């Protein structure tokens, strides 16, 4: 279960420099999805000639379902300068992976709420941090793709593109770098990093709620 809220209007309209293709996901809106606010904003963008097409579906975190849904919109997606995704972070990451070199942007922030999240069989996850970084990292979440949740680049321990915490895991920031490089967007990494408030995300919240006795070492 998730709560998503729209980013500021000025932020959303500035993400795509030109025409945008819009994807709405209503799969996990049982708790809250800003459907009416999204409709108003998208209508304004369409009237201004800034929308090539809109598709509304559910569970875009399922890549097979997503590919089938987008098949009918190939021309509109190709025409667009970027793709705006109105969904949780998992949906945005799935779209970014499926569309490859296409610039994909998150129009929403995802807020923490315990419960089931999406139906994706992939490794994507959303930290529900309430301040989505995906627009600066090529659609790869640094909070969940990096074992240390670093938001300002890789640590000094990454080796041969692998994580020092888990050598079987790809370094999240190596993936981010390669994605941005493929999109000719490495200049994004020059922007100052917005400090992340870890007291707001789900990982920190869950850790704080672990009973003390569960962390005690027994002899």
C-alpha cells in the first residue's frame, strides 16, 4: 500500500523540455493517488501542446504488462522529448528500464506506509522517502540500489562495478553513471546534491521499530 503525492507543478512542467508522453498508474491507489490533481495538470499541459499522448493503466511495475500497454503508443513515445510517470518509485524505475535510453521522469513523491508494494518480480524497490531522486539518477533509485543509500555518488569501496557490502550486487552508482552516460545526461551529476532526510524514509523507520531484544547478542 502506498501514498503518492504530486511534485510541485513548476517542477513537473520543467522536467521535460518540449513534449511529454504521460503514464498514469492506478494500480496501488487504494490508499491515495492524486488522481484529480493529476488530471487537471495533464489537461493544462495538453492544452498547451506539451503532451504527445497519455496512457492510464495499472501495475506498471509489472514489465511484461507494461510492454503490452505501451505497444500501442510507440509513435507517441517516440515523438516525446521525455516521459512523465505518475506512480510510485517502483513504477518509474520499471518504465525507465523498459524504455531504455528514453528520458523518464517521476512526477510524484512516494510516502511511507507499511504494507504490500506492487507486483514487480524485479529487484526494484522504493524507499518511500517522500523526496524522489529518480529524476537526477536516470530512473535508478540511489536509496535502494546502493547498499549504503548514498545520494552523492559511490563510496570508495566499489570495485569492478560491484558493491563492497555485497560483491554479488552491482554498484548502484555504477548503474546510475552508465544509464546517464547512455542518455548523454552526465551533466546532471554536476548539480549540488540535495541532502536526504533519512528520518522520513521507510528503511530508517522500520529499523527504529525493531525491538531491542531482537538486536541483543546471545552467547
